[in-house]
C-alpha cells in the first residue's frame, strides 16, 4: 500500500511542444503541461467544460520518448508523483510550484 501514498494518473492533451533540457551531467529533462477536461451541467442545465492545467516533468528514458514522439495537442496518459517546490525570482519574490514527476507515459489517440 505504500506505493499508493503519492500517485497521480492523468489523461490529457499537451498545451505546447515539450521543452527538452540536456543537463551537463548527461541527463535529459522534459517539461510540458497537459490539460484535462471535465464536463458537467450547471444548475441552469447548461453544459460546462472545466479545463485544468497540470505541469509535468520527466527524466531519462521517459524524457527521450517524449522528445521523439510527443508534440503539442497529443493525447497522453501519464503516471507519476506530485511534488512541490519553491524558488525566488530575481526581484526577491518567493514562488511556489506544484508539478507531476512522470515515470510512465502512454501515447493515446492518433
């Protein structure tokens, strides 16, 4: 059960082409965002679509697959863990970022 403590599974579409970073250590990093859509009817009976954006990062072999096969608009299923971090801007403001570290990727659609 300990593997279920921090697990995220999403199916969505890429908002932009992934950003690929080749680090000095030889590791590869892919950064991208995916949109998930939920459709429901509001109290007036109108159909409403709620879109949520999720920041995703992937390392190593997963990043290589993303670099070679994933582009803007592509539908993907991802599995990973949720992480949070903070950083400071050049102006000294503290910013917080939540992202999914992807360890499995499935290409969907055409």
